[in-house]
C-alpha cells in the first residue's frame, strides 16, 4: 500500500469526541432544581424582609447566602445534594430496601433478616408481558412502568460481536459506521418505536475445566506404563497442566448483550390494537407483534453489519444472564430451571458494596462483592476517539495476582460495562445544537469585549456545538443521541473488590475516561443500571 493510500485510509476512519461538554450549559451555571430552590428561598427572604424590617433584611440575606453556598457544585456535587442523598439512604435502609432474600434462602421469612420483598426494590415495577394464547408465547418481553419515567417494553439480544484477529482501525471503523447507519439512525427516526438501546459487555473468567477433564480422560485411557512416562517431571501432561494454570488468570469470556427499549406510546398501542383486532387476539399479542417486527429489523441490521450471530433471548436464557450478573457463581449460560420468579439471588447492600449472600451449606461458596461506578457527564477527555477507544476497559484490564499464602488463586477481573443510548430525532437535536451555538457565540463575544482570557473550556464547548451542528445538518441522515455509561466490578471479597476497582480505574484512564464516580451508599440501585434492563441515567426531556 502506498503512503498516499495509507494516509487516505487513516483519514477515512471516523472518530468521535464524547467529552466536548466539559462544563454546564445551564443559564447561570446551575441546574433547574437548584434554580427552583433558589427562587423559593428568594421569595421567603422577601416575605421575611417585609415582615421583620431591618431584622428581616439580615435574616433574608443570611438565607440567600446559605442557599447559594448549599447548591454550588464543587465538582463532586453540592452540599444540599449530598444531604438529600444521605437522607434518602437513611430512610431506604430503615425500610430495608437494601436487602433482598430469595425464596430458597434459609433466612426467607425470617423477620430479623428478611424485609419480605417479592422482588428487589431497585428493580421497580417490572414484569413479563403475558403472552399466553397469542401465538407468541416464546417471546420474553418485559414491561417497565415506574413512576416518574415513561413506560416502555424491553427485549434482550445476545450479540456475538466482531470477528477477532488482525483487524485494522479502518476495518473496525467500517463495522462501527454500519452499526451507526443501519441500527442507530434507523432507531432514531420518528417512524421507529425504539427510543433507547442499552449495550452491555460482560467479562467473566473462562471455564477451563473442560480442558482439564479432557486431559484426565485421555490419561486414564492410556496404558499405565505410558501414562507414567508421559506424566514425568518434564512430560507433556505436566506441561499441559502448567499451561492451563498460566493462562487461567488471563482467560476471559466476553459476552455482549443489546437491550431494545420500545416506548409504550399511543401510536404503538393503536397499531397493536389494530393488529390484535384483525387476528382476534388480545391486545398483548398485538404489542408483541409490533415489538417482534422492530427487534427483527435490528437483528438483521446487526448481522448485516458484521456483528455475527444475534439471538433474541427467551425467558430462561435472559433470566440466567440476570442471575449470573448478580452472582457470578452461576455461569451465564446455565439456564435450566431459571425463571423470572426465581432469578434474583439474595444480597445485602452495604455502604461500599453489594454483598451476595452465599449458600450456608456450601463451605466453598463465595460472598461476591460488587461496586458500581458511573462516568459523569463531561468526564471523557475531549480528544478524537477511534473505534477501539474502549478496548483497554473491555479487554485490557489486568487480572488479580491472588495471594498464594492465603490460598487465593489468580483470577481475571469480573466486570460489566453498560452504555445506554437515548435517541433524539434530528430536528429536535438541531434545535438544541442551535441554542448551544448561540450561547457559545454570545459567551465568546462577551469575553472578547471584556478582554478575558479563559482556560480553554469555552473553546472546547464551542467546538463541540459546531461539530454537532455539522453532523446534524439537513440531509446528513444522522440523529442526536444522549448517552450514559456505568460499570460494575465484582470481587471475591472486600479486598479483592478494592483491587479490582483500582485496576478498572487504571484501564478507564487509558480509555480517555478522566473520572469514575463510585456510587457509595446506593451500589444496589446502581447495580440494576448495569443489568440488561434498559436502565441508566441518560433520559432527559429531549428524549421523552
């Protein structure tokens, strides 16, 4: 390949810049809830001033100063926000919402331990859609109807992913471009019922027991004299076992799941009712038919984009994934007998981790500890990111070295990376981009008139809004998206979990993520954001 061709190929690789919004665009730099609180304080202060005169003026001024100090965000949240969080956690733990006891747990119905929840409280109002006698009984569709958010249906797809091997950045970029154009842009159109997708990557230790079983069976089938000679100090059998022991800490299984979230909108229900009436089926059957068609289109688009085999998971396989993500003792594919009614294992959420309750009759059972972190908005470095920018976090996390003196073997780092994408139709996204460009231009003019020299934040913000305006111009075919990222890290005990979190944080730093914010106090709530349920923090007024 010539130098010019190589340069052209590098230029053809589309990059993304996710960290452009490095500062708040709220007017005055504060959010709407903070403005509401400040406005209420101002009204109260004026009333006190009119009522108490000079003394009221002094009291009102103190209230305003205290309110402003309480709502200022110093980078890790405001004082008022922290206090509200602590109050919420106190009440939640007082009601026992941080504990869930499974029906098979020996402490089930024990009033000293079991709060009596039928489902984990952070799960909310979610149940499978009843499809009996609809002809679509094998589909597993979850109906989410929680207060404060729009109702939606979700389905889980298992994605094989891209083929491994020697692949150039340009090849990765072609698949990424196909994913964006064939799947994401199609979902963002107003004619689509899909409003949100969630991509979940799960990394767990590979099961090498089949290899050990294979060599054991082969040795047992050999004549005793030959087996003794092959099993000598330098024999191939010993070498095979040593190779397995050496690669065990680095042997990981990577699974990818795509959750399709379909809004329970008026248009969907009208279409579902029409289909159900034409076939003499209940309305649930019509809903399932619409969802099946939407998911089938995404399934075909993923396969044609080079992402391998894509399977729609039924109840057993989907519930097995949910169970295994909370309790890694269970393999992701061990689905026999798993149902929605029994897939959530017992756990207790401490302040610093979610602890799975091990089986009391199993001395080797592990009390898995899970911690969850989110990537705050603007905490991805505003630099060009290629198609493999998350590779250090997805596949490059170092394994735990273990502790031979304590009998702790080395092991890969168990982790889940979840990204939620809320689609914004192009016209709405263009309106927002226009407002941001206007705000950035006004800020630049004001800074020039006053002769102020900034720290580069305003320039980064202006570049971000300009890029969005260019990408969203009429006829481009692209739409807007609001994303959020969270990750769960699991260890065999508290110390192992701390070490795993440190390794994940180091890998995140290599992936241009400048900060991970650990959800101390509500790891159990955040854990459900990382499960393939279509959850996360991306939903805004632009996506509802």
